[in-house]
C-alpha cells in the first residue's frame, strides 16, 4: 500500500508543470522530438545523482548549509542564463537534430544540458531528501538501499512521462520549424524560458 502511494505521488509530481517540464518542451519545440526525449533522459540521469546524494547524506549538507545552497543556486542560474544567451545568439541557425547530419547540433548536447541543469539545481536535491525518507521504513532493512530503490522507481516514472512529453512536443516543433521565421521565433522563446528559469532559481530559498 505504501509503495502504491509512492508511485501515485511520483506520477502527480512529474506531471505537475515545473522547470523540468518547461526545459524539455522548449528543447523539443526548437530541436525536434529526439532532442526533447534526450533532454528528458538527461534530467532523469541527474535525478540519480540527487538520489545517491540523499542516500549518503550529501543532500543534508545543502539543507543545513546556507553557503552550499547559495553557491549551487547561483551556479545553476548562471548556467541557465548561458543557455538562454546562446539560444538568442544563434536563433534559427541550429537545424533540427538529425543523427545522420553532422552539421546539426549533436544529440548528446541535449543530454548533457538536461543532466547539468538538473544536477546543479539545489531545490531538486532538497526535494529528494524531503520526499524519499517519508516512504522509508528502517524496520525493512538498510535505509540508504531503500532510498536508492525508491529513487530508481521514481526515475523510471520520470523517463516514461518526460520522454512522452518530449516526443509529443517535438512532433509539433518539427512541423513548425519547416518555416525559417518560426524557427527563429522558437529559439528566442526557448531562450526566454531559460532566462525565466534562471530568475526562478536565483530567487529560490531553502
């Protein structure tokens, strides 16, 4: 019963619009379905970093240390601003991502950006250290192992939800980018979204 509650909570949390969802949609609209799907996989991979950190107690450091939280927060905001600037600077110049097109933006770039954007977000770290322990029972065995297993289950749900979202949004973006003017507009909208996310993260408090 407790596991079913965890799964239901995970689905609701992943479906709630937030920075991760905006990041995936913006990538998918400007660079196609593969980019959206891979961006979602990058974010999911970043979740594993936070899960293991929470399991070994690193997340507690962010929760207890204002300095650690602030440093990571501003590093994350700066990275999002950088992505936003690049989106505006090269608006319309990045073609749809194609695995057989060497001139297109490498698909691994979206994986890397999604991973980094998730890892350097201290609010995600605090989420896992606050969320996972609620479903852990010390009487059932090693706490750290239970947290890792629960985190893996949460990540599996994330792959399904974010992957589907990225693929759907990418299908729309692929059609829109058939028109060069719209491609420029989509890139600039994506850049603006990154600026908003950076501002949101910069205003975050513990």
